[in-house]
């Protein structure tokens, strides 16, 4: 009956307020208040029930002043009043005659269990284990407050991000990142930089799927990361607002607003931020084949990056009836940055005496906009059996503009000449359409068949104009770098999969077919490159449920990684005139066979997950750096022969006491790359590991702390090695204002150690370097909740059992 009461109340704040404005008409009226403070409780649920048979007669929600009015026929009734985090109250109304009736104020008492359970578990993010995926609920993770999506991912088990924002899963790149289960313009231009404009306050959870089934796109060599944005489903009106400030500049504000009635759910996420921070680095070169007397060279870099950013999402769910629902949403994000970089080039002779010093300055203005419109229609053909049909449509537009002013000044020496003043203007745009349907048809409680299809159409244009100052003092186009590049990608896919359960065993078999058509056109030279290919991607899952909450699963899938836009554009970037990057239009896609075995064990307050995995990849896409003259290097993506990678991953979570909780993640892996096809020794192999430990603890009443440490061991690369990195984050939080608000403080990268230290070599050079994208940050934040309480997270044995749904092996959206 409680579900019916929540689902059938008439959520109409406007109508109830309008009724009061018209005077005291007939009906039953009253006010709902907090039992202790006597403060009115707006947006509480009021249900009118027949006393004889407990059937629902009418319902409403209270106004902002806690007032309500109902207009039933004469009879005997019960008034049931409910509100989030309060105990429900029932008031008896005997022999109502139809005349105006004002009931005494109805006081609600806060749920004592929620008041008493202000411990660390209620305060922090929840880590949910399943055999096929891990779910990290951002919640009120203290170290994630005031951060962005890239920094949130750094807290997620199995996931690592480097100082450049590159995302890896179990130590390997090639991850497919989705927003709400769909590709997004935030990652569609070939990098993850735009995710820095997505604030953590708008993220509900992150799903990590290491071996996806045929239901998912085949894209993503090592797996899929799905970022799920917030969308409240609680009845009535609820909201939260937040603000933060920090050093270096990290200031922001946002709001998450939700209003739900029986027929409609409205949700909104808003955010704005200003971030700006310094970074630095250097590269030192030792040339084994010196040119122009230059034996050594050092590049020192200082930069300051950042600016304004904002995002807004508006959505509407319309529940037509018990079987059909329609959801529409609109998301807009914008970034406006001013970036400054200074690079000092110093060249030395064999005696390490300076030959020349040149200062290169880059002043860049960068603007980016992303719009996305989406529609979802869901028909629950048979809710009890789980039979349903989903239809999705999405259209997104992304535009990015970069204008740079570049100057070089010879500070000393007379060897290498400084380049003339240059300026560049880079305009990029992307249009993307997505159409998808999924049909889920259970034959019985143990058998299920799924069928689906999906098409995406993506067009990207890049117009890059470089101008150089001539001797007459005017700017003229620099043809060696200017170019127009068009990228068109069409993908059509379909899948089918069948699942069955017999006793303790269950299995799922699926196959996905994808047709890819990619055309690139270099307008500057009229060079066109067209490729199309069709491939099958099978998947298989076998699960065994053992006694005492033990589960075991084996899985296989075939994956691919398509070359992205930036991988294929052959023209050079030149913000650093001595270290350049160019694409390769002849790149082939990667194909991967992935095998995984997983074990999950749950105790009352502890969960343990162990996985063994192996991947074999062909036509590996890897960036190779080569020296092209005395001081200039160019990096291009190339296809290597193969890569074999395997490892073991251990993840655990335990509520040690009611004030202390530990989460830990350890990954030991081996890899071997064969790049002999390129004619040089681009072969590497190594054993490496990384670990993450996160502790959450209660310091005092309503004061909680969090400490996390990450360590990434050193490893060999195709052309060198990287050094170990250890970082730490710490945070404190406290609930105030009767648990309606929270203040928090965190420091990320406590020891200022998050930097990439590396060595690189080629046939005629050796280099070592260090780079730090952003220095240590500290943030103070305030969050205020309206009609929300500090919701208790699942604890110990209440966590969802891994693999409990035999039809969800491999997951799905």
C-alpha cells in the first residue's frame, strides 16, 4: 500500500496554493509541522484513505507553509502524512459530513534511526561490487567536493588518470567513456579535456565495466566507464545547493533540483566554476648524433591554465500510464579559458656550455560549447516479467575555438634563430546523431532474450589557420601548418543475446555486429581517405553461485578501438615548436580478445572481489616519437604488431567498526608489446602494479574524515619508462543546521607529488623529463539540502549481492 500512496499522490503545489487564495471552501484542511521545532513542512505527502478497506481516495502535497486541503465525499477516513526522513503519521477522521473541517496541526517526528546513524557510512561514497561491474557512488565523498569529472575518476577502483588527464583501466588506455550510457560531445573530439568542465556535484555515480557484453558498443579496448549524472526520483520537491572556494583559484556554485508528481518528474542540474592553476615541467635531451654542434638541450616550461566554466541540464519524465514513460533532457556546457605558457629553450655544446637561450611565449584563448538533446521512450510491456522496449534518440553539437599568439625571443647566443611572431586560429565543430532501440523479452523466470540496434552519425570539421609576421610587418598565412580537415564516421550496429539459469549455474551468450564507415578529407591538399569494415563481436558469460554468498564468473568478449579524429589528422600542432604532434591517416583499428575470471565473496560487513584477466590486442595504436632535425621531435600514432596483457586485481571493502571503513584496490599486471614491424626496436615488456587505499572515519559527533592514498609503480614504455608516483588526498566534513547542511574541507595531492617523471629514447637521442599539470589544491565547500536528509547508505550485508540477476551479466543500459 505504501508504494501506491507514493505513486498516486496528486503533486500539485500550484493548485493547492491557489485553493487557499480563494478563501475557506469546503473540505478537510490542515497544516503539517515538525514535531520539535513546530516549523512547517512544505511538500509533505498527504494521503486520504478509506477507513473501511484502506483504499486510496485522494492525495496532495503540502504548500511551502505546510498547508493542505482535500475535498472528499462524506465518510470515515484516515489521513496518512509522510515526509522524507520523518516517521509517517496517521490521523483518524470519523464521520466527515462534507462541511469544512480544519484538523489540528499534524506533527511529524524525525526518524530516530536516521538521527542516531550519523556515522561514516552515511557520509561517504558507496562502493558496490558485482561480478560484471563496479559502481562508485560519488555521494558526499569529501575528497571529491569541488572537483571535476577527471578528478572523480581518480577515486574509482580499477581506474587511474595521469597528470595529462588520460584515463586508464587496469593500467591500459583505450577506455570508452560514456555519459548516461551514451557517447558524449565531452569526449567526442578525441580527448577528455572537456570532462574538466563537468563538476563532481552533478555526478551521481560511475560504473566500471571491464568486460562488456554484446549489449554494449564494441568500442573500448579495455572496457567502459559510464558517468551517470544526477536525477532525483524522490516524490515532491527536493533540492541541494552548493558552493566552494579554494586555492589555487577554484571557485564554484551549483544546484540540483527535483520536483516529482504522480505523472511528471522535473530535474535540473546547474553549475558554474572558475578554476585556474599553475603547472610546470622540463625535458632534457642528450643527442647521440649531434647536429650543428648541439650536444644537449633543455626545455623548461611554466604554465597557468584555466578560466570560467558552466553547465546546465534540464529534464522531464512524463509517466503516461503504468506501462509507458517519456523522458526528454537538454544539457549545455561552456568553457572559456585563458592559458599562458612560457618555454625556455637552452642548447649546450659538448662541454655543457650554453650556445643559445630562446624564450617562447604562448598566450591562448580557448572557448568550448557542448549542447546535447536526448529523448527516451520506455514501454513496460509486462512489468512483472521484466518485458520492455526502449527507444533512444540523441543529438549533440560541440564547438571549440582556440586563438594563440606565439612569440620567440633570443635571450643569448647566436646559434639557433628565434622563429618570427606567429598566431593561430583553430575552429573545431562536431555534430552527432544517435538512434537506438532495445527489446528485452523474458520467456520465463530463468530465460531471457534481448535484441537491439544502434546507429551513430558523426561529422567533425577542423579549420586551422596559422599566420606569420613577415619582414614588412604584416601577417601572412603559413601554409606549412594551415589546414582544413573533415572527418565523417557512420556506425550501424545490431546485437542479440540469450540468457538462461539452471539451479546455481547461469550463462549468457551474445553477438554484436558493427559496420563502420570512416571518411577523412584533407581539404588543403584534396587528399581523401575512406575506410569501411564490418566485424562480429561475440561475448559469453558463465556464472556459478556458491553457498554462503560466494559467486564465480568466467567471461569472454571481443572489443575494438577505432582511430579518433586527432589520430588521423596528418598536420602538425605547434604550441611547442620543438615537440610537435601529428596524426596518421593510415592507422588501422585495434582489435582485442578479452578473457576474465571473477570471484565475489560477501560477509556481513566485508566484501571481497578478485579477478584474473588477459587481453590479446592486434594492430596496437601507440604514439612513437622521432627526431626530425637537430632540435625538433615529432610524435605520431603508429600501429604495432601485438600487445599481450594480463593480471590480477583485488578489491575489498570493510566496515571495521561503526566509525571506520576501508576500501582497497590492488592491481598487478604484465604486458608485452611487439613493434618490430616499424623497423626499430619498439618492443617492451614489464611487470607493474598500482594500489589505492581509502579510509573513512568518524572523528567526533557529526565530524568525519577521509584519507586516500594512491601509488602507481614505475613501468617500461615502448620508448622508455615512467617513474613511480605516490599521491595522497585528505578531507574533513561536518553536518550543521540540523543535518540540513554540510561544510567540508579537502586537500588534494597533499605532498604535491602528482607529476609524471619519465625517460624516453630513440635511435639518436635520450631524454628525461618531468611534468606537473596542476599543483596541490585545497577546497572549502558548503552544501545545503532542501527537503532532504543525510540518507543512510547500505551497510554490510545490505549491499546488493554481486551477480544476483542472472540476466545482468555483462550489464547494460
